[in-house]
């Protein structure tokens, strides 16, 4: 089965609180995005990589390619308003059959083993969603009816929950029709879209190191990991 990769970088990363889009921040001499793309190039060298990027970042992306060499992306697609729309835009560039891995641009640490395992699992079961157990205790909160402030909270069993990662892999013949559905705010990731169309979700083992770089604190951790 042919394999494809979609790297989603449709946002501008306001939570990182920098003037530079977070996927373009530097770690050990390379933009984060370059490290993510090259990891997939190592894991599945024959898989075309579609990069979905916010249109306002196209020029900066091209400048960075001139400075750091080819990123590894084979197609550049304009992102949409929400992640759902960005993934949908990426899917339009792919055939109706094969396997696709959809990955966050700012997760530069997926292991080669994780990427290949996700593809192999999806080839057998139609989907593969990497997850890891929660380490911290968690509480379910309730909000006040008159404001966004928390009005109450209750402890819940963390063993009943898992943290979801990417790459999320799917059979394209099942995923593309799922993305023909209208957008819903409940579509928090690609698995939720797939599941809403009636398809079962298959979990696979994720990796605690496969972190998503969202805040300045995450960047400190990432630089420490690359410095090992």
C-alpha cells in the first residue's frame, strides 16, 4: 500500500509568545519544522510529504529553505481556519487509496519506530492512534453559568484516560469520505473525525518524548532533548 504524510502547520503559534511562528523557531541550528519533516524522511523515505502551512508564512518558509536547504516537503498547501480544514486541504492532494500519516509540525521527536508502527497498524486495522498514559492526577471542572470561572471540580481516575499524540495514521479510502462531513467543534483531532463517521479507532503505543511544542516551557525541554 502506498504511504503518504501530511504535516499540519496551519496555525501561527500565538501561545508560544514569539514574533516567529513556532514551527520556524530554531533548535540546534535548524527550524523545528525541518527536524519534523526530516524525521519522516528517515522513517518512510519513499512517502511524499504534504506540508499544510498558513498562507501568511509561505514567503518565510521559502526564505528558510534558501538558508537551511530543502525542508523535505514535496507539496506545499494553504491551511484552513481550523485543523479540520487544514487536514482536508492536505487530503485533496492525495489519491483515494493508500495510507496517510497526519502529524503536528511542532512534534519534532517522533521516533522512527513509532512512525513505522503507526503505518503498519493502520495497514492492518484501518487506523492507528498513538497514546500514552497520564502521569499526573486530573480533575474534571465545571464552569459558572454566568462566567468562564471554575465553579467546581472533582477528582477522576487517571487510568481511565490516555493522552493522544500524532502521527495518526489511516486508510485513505476510509478517511477521505469521513472528511466530507461538515465541520464540528468536537473534531479535536483526526481520530475524532474518523470515529464520527462510524469507524473504530485502533490505539498503538505512543512515546513520552514525542511532545508537542506549544508554550515557551516546551521549547526549553526540546532544546535540552536535542542537546543530549
